[in-house]
């Protein structure tokens, strides 16, 4: 049995994640894990660095994102709709390109300010437009499905789950291995929903920091994001657990059985290693001319032409 940390926030999750990619790669290797996957909040900006570090450490890299989802991304009035979370992974290069396009449109047509930070938001219109080539999971406690389950809206949760199944190549319900208040009860509801709908569940840790002892430092980071003091009794943004770190298979097994842990590897196997993000070599789009079939042949033809005319020599 193998485990892959799929839901993970790096330093690219502004004022929320604090996992350094180089340190992450070393820890994954130490734990015997073979895949590096990142799902930063609303951004794809860490992909190139993550792929480079993954390759240096002989790890597979899967680009992912934890997107902000709303009913209608074009509504900018505050208090009308809440931001929910949704995890997506690129299965292949097509999925990666769709992820990039979706995130671009999330910012151009769905931008919104939270805690003085500009975010991009997606809705089902964008998911239907760009969902091919992607694997998705229902995300954390504030994912759309978990939110509906907390509110007792089972019928609506079923409808949303079916929509996800329709727009994505693959969809999994997410259960999380930590002790945040209400999480165990939420896991039970997720399992029940999965059984009713025939949707597999997958285990994650929602890692925001590398090791357990980084909890207090991360709590300071959250306070900075929300412009609060860590000692405030009425803080708006606090996680209330010290377990959102990069866990081993042994630690996750304390919460879940074999099937949901194995499903992490199932997703990892579904997704290609993102070799299309490697930076070595010339990255020039292929094109055809009447003189040549590709760029390199065109350069050879051009050189011969000007050598013949005497414009350039050798």
C-alpha cells in the first residue's frame, strides 16, 4: 500500500501555505513517497519551480490547484455568495492547459478581494468549459459539497456531486486525516454520500506546513493574513488543529483504511508526470512554411539561402 500527499499548500499559497518546495521534496523522499503534488489556493504560479525540484529529486510532479468556486463568478457584491473550495489536478498536458486557461479567466472575469488579497473565482460555466483532462476532489471543510452537508442540504449536495462527475474526467470525494473540529463527523457524511452515489473517497491531509512543530508559526501567518493578533479571542481565521502537516502513510492510517489511502495512488497513476513543464531546451511553437516543415529545418534553409547569396558566410 502506498500513499501520495495530494492536497498540499506551499509558499505559493499567499499568507496561508508555508511549505518550501525544496524541503518538501526531501521529506517526501525520506517517507518513501514518489510523487510531489501541489494544490495552492487559486494560483498556478508554483508549477515551474515545483517541477524543477521534483525532477532534481527524481519525483513525479502533478500540477494541481485549490480553486475558489462560487455560483456566479461575475457577481462582485459582497455578502451575496460565499467562496467554496475545489481541488483539481492535471491528468495530462491538455488538462494542464485547461487549468491555466480556467485560472486566467477566473482572474479576468471572476476577480474578488478577500483579506485585501485579489483572488480569481471559478463557477460551473468555467468548469464545464475547461473540465476535460482534469481530476477533481470535493476539497476541505469549506468545499461546496461539505458546506451543503453541514447545512443539511443533502439533495443539493447530490446534485453538485453529479455535476462534478459530468464536467470532469474523474471525481472523488475527499476525506481528511486531521482533528479539526467537526472533521470526523464530516468524514462520516462524506463516506455515506459516496456509498449512496457510488463515488470513491480519497484521503488527504490538507497540509499547510511541513512538520507538526511548524503549527504555531503557521498560526502567526494566518493572523497576518486576517490582520489579527494571535491572542485575540474572537479571531476570524484560525484552524484550531496542529495536524495540517505533510503526513506519512503510517500517520494517515491512524484515521483511514486501505481503500481511501490506495485511492491517492490511483489518482497519482491517472496523472502524467508534468514533463511538459521542463525548462530545458528551446520552447518554440512548431510551424510550417512552404520552405520547411518545422523551425529547425527552416533555419537550415534560411542559412543556405543567405550563404548562397553572399549575405552571410559559413
